[in-house]
């Protein structure tokens, strides 16, 4: 059997070669700690709502709607999940087949403190039943920021129609349709 390295070679090799020095190890641990602190700080800034508003549709407050001849009224509950008060400058938009009616005087701006919410009432005139968007159509919420206005889009809830008595759970109701489609269809069907 042939020896790959003789004892003479082994004796000349530095046993500490490749190891970090004490100073190098301290630097490495300082870098790991700095990265962890930076990650925690970035998460805190995101959760605070400082960079982007943390406004969401409040599913627990409910979503209500009413339908008249060629008009749809929806009440959108908005909650502030951030750590700072957000000032909402406006909610809603016109869309294909839908014209947003102007809000009542004094409705905007509205301040939403952290952990609280408001219910915003939107009234749309259905201008063309066939042109109403068929897919998801989020509602824009315009928020005042120190550097200008930022828009956050909130997806309205789907409305279940023609739901059978039993449905196999798949994560999403297969009979659920976008809110604007169902309500516009109902508004177009009202004859008086």
C-alpha cells in the first residue's frame, strides 16, 4: 500500500489552516446579528404601514349591498392593520358599465386610526349591463402619504349564486362570482 502523504509532509502542514481567526469569527457573528436585526427592522417598517398603507377589507365587519333599477350601492368596510393613522382621500372608480356617483359632501378625507375601521358607502350607476367587468375588479383606496398619494386596491368579496345544498370544500366556492357582476345583473333585472 502506498502512502499518499508522508509523515514529513503532515508535519509541515499548518493544523490551523482554513480556520477563522478570533477576529474573523467576531466579524462573522457581528454580520449575522446585523442581518437579523435588519430583517426584523424591515418587517417592523412593513407592518407599521410607513412605506405602504396596511388597509384591508374587513371581512368580519361584513359587506352589504342593495340594488335599485340601474343603481348598485355597496358598503365597503375598511380596517387599518398598520401602526399609524391613515388618511383616506377617496375610494372607488368608474369602470366599464359602471359610473361611480359622487360621495356625500364631507365624506372625505377620513382618518382611520390603527386597529379601527370605517364603512365606506359607494353608489354606482349601471350604464351598460353588458360592459360590466366579468372578472375580479378591485376597489381603489387613495391614501395620503408624506410624499404624495398612494393607491391601495381592495378586492371585493365574491357573492355565491345558485349555491347547491352541499359543496365539497376546495378552498374557493365554485359558485362565487365577482361582486360587481352579480349586483349589476340584479340591477339590470329590476323593472320598476
